[in-house]
C-alpha cells in the first residue's frame, strides 16, 4: 500500500487543510481528480480518502455522490470545514489591474456575487485553488489573480487584495472520509 490517505488537491488547498485538521496521518497522496481517490481505494493503494460532498453556497456535489454510489466505498466520517476565499495576485497590483481570475469552479461559484461589480474581470475555471496561486507566483503572471486561502497567498508570496470574498460569510463545505471496506475503521 503506497499511502494511508489520498485526496484531491495540492498543498494549501482546502482539501489539504481538512486533511490536516481531521485525518492527521503522515502518509498521503495529492491527486488531481476525485475519480483517482476512488481508484486508489478500490486498488487498495490507499486506506482512506477525503472528498467534498456539499457546500452551503453551491449545494450538493452530485458527481462525487455518484462516484461513491457506483463503487464499493463507504463513508466512515465527515468534517464540516469553514471556507474563506481570498483574492490574490502578485505584489503592486490592484483590482483595476486584474483581467482574469482563475480558480476551481466551486470557488468561482461561491464568490460569484463579489465579481458582479467588476465587469472587466473574466472568470476562468481551473482544477485547484492553490495550484493557480502557485502558478501565478512561479510564472510571475501579471493581470491574473487567484481565489485561494491566506495560507496559499503566504506560501506562494502573493498579495491578498480582497479578503473573504465568498457570497455567504458562513461558507461551509462538508467533507467525508472514505474507505474501501470497513476493516480500516
């Protein structure tokens, strides 16, 4: 078995924060899709998986429910995680300088109302919130911002230009802990 726990996302995305606060294991894999979580569990390459199922703004994540329903995977726990979205970019830029905001589709949906007053900004879907922050930092992308956690901004040396931009302040996502069979409990 290659790891104890697997989840979708990279360092400082909300999945990692949930993982660190709830599961607290030392061996884990960062995966790029929720399908991979199910595959790792079914192939016994992981003992546990962490997956988002619902959000107080966006609602149920139906594809993830379907993944669980169509597999031999069991939910053994859940964790409600408060989500705080922040808009970040390279230093010395303001909202007027931003032409595009890249983030995970759920993060874009959860912050949609904030962008109603900024018609000059295009919203672009990406696979992971923190991954976009990392890319902006690494490639020094001007005019592009990310929606991510303050931890991501700090890690990738980005400037938070707007804090807590989610539509609803009490933005909570329900994550579940998954196992292939109940012998791991």
